[in-house]
C-alpha cells in the first residue's frame, strides 16, 4: 500500500505497511480501486451530460465514493468491495466497462495496480502530488456536499465539476500549470458547497445562537453522538425523547448545541470529551452507547465494541451499522448500560457563533477595533490529531495578547476551548464559530469586516493559523487560496504530497508558511 493523504502519515512520507489510522493494506488497495472507478465513471458521465442526459446515479456514486475514502471513514473491506461492484454497474449503465476480478484477492491486486505509486514512476512526484492535492480537496468537498445532500440541498454544477475534475485526473500528460489552476477551482467549488451546507444547516435548524454547553455529566442513561451530520443528531433526539436517556455530543457535534431546532430538546444535555483522537479512552469510560456519524472513527476497543454503532458512510468491521435511520439498537444499548451515577457540578463552554450571530454584534466589534480596545483577530482552527507538536495550538492561543480575539472552528479547538479567555467589553475573546465547514462563517465575517473597514481581507488585522489532519481541511485551505488570502500559517507539519516545487508555487503566490515557534509566528502576525 501507499497512502499519504493525511497528516499522521508514517514518517511524514507515506503509510506503506499499514495505515497509522488503522487502515489495512487490503482496504487501502480497495479504496484506490474505488477512486479509479470513480474517475472512469466521471469520464462517461461527462460524455452523457454533453449529450444532454441526466447522470443521477453517477453523480451520487462519485460524491459518495470520494467521501468513503476520506481518512477515518470506512475501514471495512467487504463493504468497500460491495461499493465497487455497484460502481461497475453504474459505469456499465453509462456505456463504459471495467472488468472487475471475481473475488476479494483479485480486487485487491487490481487496486494495487492503480495506486499512487503506479503514477509516481511515470508522472513524477510533483505532478502526482498535485493530482493527489486535487483528489484530497475533492474528497473534502464531497463530504460537505453529502452533508448538504442529506438535508436535500444540492447543486448540479457541483456534480458536473466533480466529473470534470475526476476525468481530468486520467489525463496522461497534465502540466503543473493546468493542475494548479484545477486546484484553485476545487477551492472555488468548495466555497459553493460550504455555502450550500450552511444554508442546509441553518435553513433546517435555524441560525446558531451563542449557547453555553455543559461539559460535566448528568445522572442517568446516556448516548454519545460524534461526527458532523446534524440530521443524524436530530433523528436521534426525536427517537430518544421521553425515554429517560440524555444525549451528549462529541467532537465536531459540539456546535450543534447552538442551533435553535436542536437545542430545544431538553435531553440534549451537554458535550462529553474532546477531539477524535482521544476517543478510545473516552468511549471506554463513557457509560452508555455511542453513535459515529461521518468521520473520525478509530479502531474500537473490545470493551466498547458492542455499544458503538456507525451510520451514514462510516463503517468498521464487526461494528453494527445502521443505514435506515432507526436508532433502536443504539437506544437499547444505552438502556442496558449503567449510565452516569452522579450529576457533577455544572461547568460550561460557549459555542454558537455562526456568521449570523457574529455579524449581529458587528457594530460593537467594529467600534472596539476603531477604539483600539480590540487590536487583532486570530483564526486558530482546523483539525486536531494525535501526533506530538499539536500543543503549539494550545500555546499559541494562550499567547494571544489580552487585547486580541480568537476565532475558532473544527475539532482543533478542543486544545484550548476549556480555558477561560474572558472578554473585551462584552465580546468574548474566544469565539467558537462551529464545525470545520463553518469556515464558511469565518469567511463571511472576514468579508463583512473588510467591507466595514473599506479594505482588502488581506489588510484586516486578522491572521490565520490553521491545523490540518484530513482532507476536509485541504478543501478549506484551497477555498482560502481561491479567495486570494495570503500569509496563512499551516501546521503542525506540511502535507507529504506537497513537494518542494509545489510548495514554492504556494509560497510565491500566497506566502503560505509552515508554523514555526509560537513566539516567532506571533511576532510576525502582529507585525512586531
Ligand atoms: Fe496513513 Fe493517513 Fe492514509 Fe491512514 S489515511 S493510511 S494514516 S496516510
Ligand atoms: Fe476533526 Fe476529523 Fe478534521 Fe471536521 S473530526 S475537523 S479531524
């Protein structure tokens, strides 16, 4: 196997024997085969579209195929083999053909032939790296498109772009310039998709409002829900109402507490635990059942394997998967478990600062900036992860001067969101804008501030210090680059697929830089 799509890749170069995430070589090969099949489906879908035909099956297949291969989503080779054989049929329906091997070993060896290494030798590291940058961006965008899709929001131009980009990746001799242009186009389309998802989430559940969220347990039976899908939480809340079970959010579900149509449920009592990489210890200690939506699942320990469930595109071999929206097994497992024995003293953190809430207090923010009470904004956000070096983000947040505010989003915030940052004239110094896809909110706020100050976004007193782990962070970074945002600092390490040549292109055009030390980076941001 060879996989270097995420930040924790082995030796910072590539997982070759086994994935650091827990992905085995068989699953890796099948994922490569699935992506190859998606590319071929896209070629045929483009032809069909050009002939005026609709390509519904291919549109949804490619979106889900891309999302399925995001880091920490689907670890089940049997399930992926099933998806692949469905794909062969989708391709056939479009007049294409892909002769699939008849058994698992055969599929795995087919997958091994179409992996990244097969292109490295012919196209070289720079071109392959750029192709992968595009594919990883598309994977992230596909995940967001799928979240919007489950809330019945879609955009045909997005499906068309998936096909265009995937088909281009089969071009035998692409140039670096063509690939760079396509990379930025992924960022542009991702912005459309994040806007779509924002309208799906806020249209269905209302605009988030600032909300204190309890982070200590309440006595009683409990279910923990993790991931990004608001609809799954909504369904779970409806199905558990009046059953004497308390619902706790985990990881990227934390911001759900801010949505009026979700926070109205009294039994949505709080958030439990931190970011995804701490789940094995936290789930073991959680005295109830656990539902994993979207990413990021880790190999479950035996002592909670019977009380963890997956839904949507997430799968782990041997873990019960729920694909019909009926969470009865999760509820039964929660009722069988002990639940929390005691109610602990209430402690809370704040979430719910979507663009609507922040822009609602824009006049105060603008006054505070004009009077000099609020000197600088830092957007410190992105994915969390297990590798050492991520305490940089905690230390950075702590080092932010008292007259500056921190905007944050995604699961990286768990590094510092339980610290007390106080406020500036009533404006909290730590502003939790939501999940990773709520980067859209941050962009809206930045654009509105630039409008108010009649300047370019790059001239605002705003610095972006981002952390990445999986591919959704990649598509967000590409959206920021598409918007022409400069001087972004990225860490904890740079992607293995960004070669020195590609990095130079990014530095020359966007002055992007890896994080260094807190002192050095802070000095640069504040222009001191
Ligand atoms: Fe390795 Fe990340 Fe790929 Fe998993 S997703 S195999 S950890 S590079
Ligand atoms: Fe976190 Fe997986 Fe990326 Fe949605 S939950 S940000 S890592």
